[in-house]
């Protein structure tokens, strides 16, 4: 039987990054993945394929709606070859997952294909792959991720009543896609199909979309997506979803308690994700799982069993790839005897619609609830030369800073490329910058990042220059 310093169960952005860091730190490392491709949700049915389809559909929308504004004329009709678009997405995924295989080899990490299940706290049985075997691990990191969740009364047929996984590999463009849930995944995929010509109706239980983000972002994104033709039904509680042939009926009650029905040919259920521990046999190792199915961990991401850790979507906190990866590095370094740290307040959140939405730190609602006195400075993208040049004028940057000390407490953005621009805010906040600090730094002209400087100027004595 092979013995390892560390065994990692699950090869998503939590697991594979943890494996690389463990190997870098000189530990004999094994990674176990039940599928025969590495990369987990993020690379196979999450971040990467969704961004590939978002990018392809964005190019199409630009070509049919905006090329003319730029003086580009294409003779004849511009058509979507949806099959090719989905094939391209598959090839992007393949290149990326192959890259993880290369990294495992490079770092001399042993990869086991099969389902990993605890026999006890130091032995893991691997089944369902080429051969069944048991390995011994001094330490184990559980990185088994999450799966889409649904509502108790919805029967997902994975054909027309689908989750994000199926929505990334449809055979045709829906005529009318009903999206249940106005969160990140529903909006990103809803926008893909709207751009490709589908009618898209978003049915959301709360009174705003992306409800965990700053409310100004919810409003701005909804305004932009409405302009693109997406229909929103907020404060609607879905009570039934049924299918007759190719027709899907979604029944909901609105805020006046009136029953409303939506008819379409596909229904995307995007109501969140749940931690995944099926088949792990955590009980054999004595690992505690919470009522909500999460693995219970302390601040060091250690479970109730000393040599077993858990990271990523299977533990508390934001279900994001970069959060999982930070946790992977942290646990590897803890096992190696180091004292690493993660600032959970500074994990950025992004929605990759167009305009993009990005946030870090506290929202206005959170500051109000915590009774923190703050100042706010906001700058509209339409006042930027860069935005006018590209034609991407929707959105804003908002900076919230402490009323007394001016320390930046939260930065919230909507606009072109803000998924990248948010990194500036993360760096500034990590170094505990004041709004004045940002306001005094030179930002290249013309860039979208200039909106950050202008918002910082607005937050300090209302002195934005270009508005
Ligand atoms: P996962 O990536 O879920 O990986 C877990 C792995 O463990 C899987 O491969 C699974 O097969 C394996 N596994 C489970 N149990 C066992 C077992 N017993 N034995 C062996 N293997 C096992 N996040 C972002 O930050 N940015 C985005 O743009 C983004 N877009 C997304 C879009 C979509 C459509 C979806 C669904 C998610 C998106 N996410 C995004 C979320 C992101 O994918 C997750 O937060 C991330 O994948 C979590 O990583 P993880 O390592 O914890 O788990």
C-alpha cells in the first residue's frame, strides 16, 4: 500500500491547487478524482465553459448590434453556428483540463481516478477506476465541491428542465428560456441565450437580482439586461414546474399573491449549489458534517478530526473558485507548519455578464447594519473617454470609505472589464488604503480603471474631475 504525506479528494480549483502547493513544499502528494478528467466543476461545467460561451455570444452580439456603429459592414447575414460554438467551448475546456494533467505530472503528484471513500481517518479506498486500491494518508484534504441544488417540488429531467451543467451543452438555442433564480449563474447563462436569440424570462424570489451584492449594482445590471431584452419577474415565488411534450410551464405567485404562469421550451433551475459529500463515507473517519451538508471546519479549515482538512465549496463561505484555491494553499502551508492567513473580507465577487459586475468588501447595506459611518463616492462609466471609445457606457464605480479615517471599506462596480479592474480595489484594501490614497495615484489614460480614481476623488470632498 502506498503512503502519502497528503491525499486530496477532489481535483477542482481547491483540490488541484492544494496538491501543487503541497508538492512545492516537499510533501508526497496524491490526488483522487472520480471523473477521468481533472479540474472539477470550475474547469468542466462552471467558470471556464460559461466564460467561453459568454465570450462567443458577446462577439455575436457585437457583430449584429454594434459593428455598424463602428463603421464595420458585413455583407450578407451574420449567423450563429451553435454546434461550432459549443464545440469550441468543449475544446477550451479540454485544453484547460489537459493543463492540470501537465501540472500534476510536473509536480510529481500521483493522480488516482475513482471515487475516494474513507475507510478510517488515515486510509482511503479508491473504487470505480481502472483498479480498486487503498492508500494511506497522514493528512487528507477533502475538496469534493458542490452540485446544483433545486427546489423540492421540481423534477429535473436534465433535458428541458435543466441545471447549469446541461445549459452549457444544449443541442439547440431555446425559443423561450425560463430562468428560475436571478443570481450569478442564472444571469450569465440567461444572457448567453438572450444574445443568441432566445426569449429569456428570469423569475426571482427576492425583490432584486444578484441579492448578495450592493443594491445599486442590482439596479444597474437589471437596467442593462432589460435593454438587451431579458424580462424580469421579481418577488415571484415559484410553486410548480411541469412539462408536457416540449412545453414547460412554470407557476409562481407574485407579491400580491396572484398566480402567474410562464410557458417556455426550456427551464434553467439556478437556485444555488449544495455541498457534495455523497460516497465519501466521512463517517468512517468520524468527520462531522453539518445539517446543511457542509463539512464542519475551524478557522484553520481543520475538521473535528485533527489530520483531516476541508476546503472550497464543501465548507462555509462563498462558493467561488478563487476562494477554494486560496484555501487549498492555506491548508498546504498549515500542514507544512507555516502560519498563513486568508482575508475573507477581500475575496472579490464577479458576475461575467456584459456589463460585468464586481465587488469587494462591504456593501452599503452591510455598513448600515453594522452601524459604521461611511462616505460614498460614485463615478459613471459614461463620463470616461475609454468607455465612449469602446461604446461601453453602462455602469459605475462606487467607493465606500470610513467617514473618519477614510479607509476604503467596499468597492462596487458595474461596467466593461470590471472583473479585471476590481483587482486594484483588492490590492488597495489589502494595504488598507484610504480613498485619498487611490485618488492621488496616477491611473493610465484612457482606461476603465480611471473610474476608480474618479470615484475615490468623489468619496473625498466630492472632487471628481470629469463630472
Ligand atoms: P469542485 O470544482 O466542485 O471540484 C470538486 C471535485 O471533487 C469534482 O471534480 C468532483 O468530481 C470530485 N469529487 C467529489 N467527491 C469525490 C470523491 N468522493 N472522490 C473523488 N472525487 C470526488 N466560480 C468563480 O470563482 N468564477 C466563476 O466565473 C464561476 N463560474 C461558475 C459558473 C457555473 C455555471 C458554475 C456551476 C460554477 C461557477 N463558479 C465560478 C463556482 C466554481 O465552479 C466553484 O466555486 C469551484 O469549482 C469550487 O471548487 P472546489 O474545488 O471546491 O470543488
